[in-house]
């Protein structure tokens, strides 16, 4: 079949796209595109309108995203192609346009798989990251805003790189409920480009907490979007939680220094070589209470492990503060996890636990902690 300036061949397993002219070659980003199921990360479709062509956006593993354009007359063929690509990339898809009214039909299997492939990025705990260009998307923001004259909503945003953007190859789109609502500022986009590319190469969709603020007036509407994003180096952990075990993750909050990191450089050193640029990394660590017997007394300390290997321990004072959280979970056979920020290199590493102390834990977490301990 044909698209706008391209010929497309798809047999259900392999997609081949051939540009017909120079402009189509530029839009595609290469002279010929061949994609198999092992290479396709995600696909999204923008349908053709009265005064614009449609577009099929593809993200191919280890390559730049590309765009396939089509006219309204070709839309039926491309909708069929899009459905085939959903199956090809096992549901790792997002659509940039969705009907304003929610459908009463249940979500498809592919839509459910998107949730499983999403990655919630770490934040700082407040909406300090600016979003620009919202004034171009007031139509979309009106649909997200509530009915009140002035208000705000906390939502989940998706961050999607747009290397084909002719103004900035590091451009990062901000989407809420599958609608573009703005972009990261140019300077911020450059800083987040590498970690976001890592997320895409892993076949995941980057998400973060977002706040939408609006104000309505007679014939007037303004809105702004801000994000809760951590430093680019600690947006996500470089290791994963063992999903086979029963576990709880303690919310982040304050930083607590670990001790005896230098005794575990055989573990910490290789972790630091896995990050780029080197110097800082986030790992998710398990916590365990260990009883120590001294010459005159006994004490309990909280030991810290990454992938089952010890990386240090908390001081007696900090351990005493966290015992009410860690000990009940350990006695119930539930693994306690928390974030640890590593700073340094393969020879010298400083580790800090990022965790909420008992007096600052969210009420939802406390209720969940009480429930799982009682049920154990």
C-alpha cells in the first residue's frame, strides 16, 4: 500500500517502508526502513483531519524514531497497519489523539499491557519542573481542566522524546491522557535526553507526576503544567525489585548516610560502571535488621543490600529510627525496599538511603503496613 510519499509493505511480521522522494526520505529519517517484532519498541497514530495528513510514529530499538505520513484517503489502510503493529510490539503503544468521551467498552489487552510497560520516574516531591508551550495546547488543557473557574489537578504525564523535531533534536513532549500539552524547556530536555532514551531502549514508557492549573474567565482561558521530576541521574533505579517475593517499598523522603561502604567496593564499584554519565546512580535496596552482641550490650542495626549483596549499614541512631518500619515487615516475611543514591566512581562510593521516617510516612502506606503485618 501507499502512504504520503512512501510505499509500505507489512506481512504481519515485518514492516518495510520505502520513500518515493527526497522529502519522504527526510521525514522517514533513512533511505529504507525494515522493522521486525524484536526491533519495534512502540507505535502511535495521529489520525488525518480535514486540513492535515495523518501520521504513524514508530520508535525502533537503538535507532531514532521515524514518522509515516498518510492522507485521509489512505487512512483506512493505515488504521489496519496500526492494528497490526499493536500486535507486533506486544501492546507497547500510545495514541496521541483520543475521543473526549470515555468509551464504555473495556480496554483491550494491548491497552492493559501499556500499563505494565510504563516506568514511573522518581520525583523530588514537588512540582518544580516547568513545562513550556502550553498556550498552543489550551484546547487539550480545557478538556483536562475541571468545571471550576480556578483550580488544579494532579495527574500522570508521559514524557516522549521527539528527535525528529526540526527546532530541537532533544525535544521532549509532555502528554497527559494521550494528549500533548507542552514540552520540556530546551535546557531541561538536553539534560533528560540520555535517561529518557535509556527508558525507550528498554521498551518502556516514561511517566511522572504532573500538576495542571487553570483559570477561566468570560471568553478567556489560561493553564499551566508542571512536573515532579528528580535529577536526571536518579530518575530510575538501575536494578529491579525481585517481584517473586512479598515486599513493600518505603516512600522516599529524607537522606540518611550509610556507613562501611568502603568494605563493599566489590559490589558498589561495578554498579557505578553501569551508569552514564558516571558519578551518580540510583539503586533500590532491601533492608534487614541484624542483632549485634557487644562486650556489654546488644544492639540492632539496619543492614542494606543490593541484589542480595551487602553494601553498608545505617548508624545506630538511624537504625533505631527505622526499626518500627523494617522489623515488623521482616518478622512477617515481607522484604522491605527503599531507594539508595550512590555517588562517586569505581574506587570511592558514598551511599545515602532516601526514605521517609516513621513520623512522616503517608497515611496510605501506614494503613497498608498495618494490614499486611496483621495478615501475615
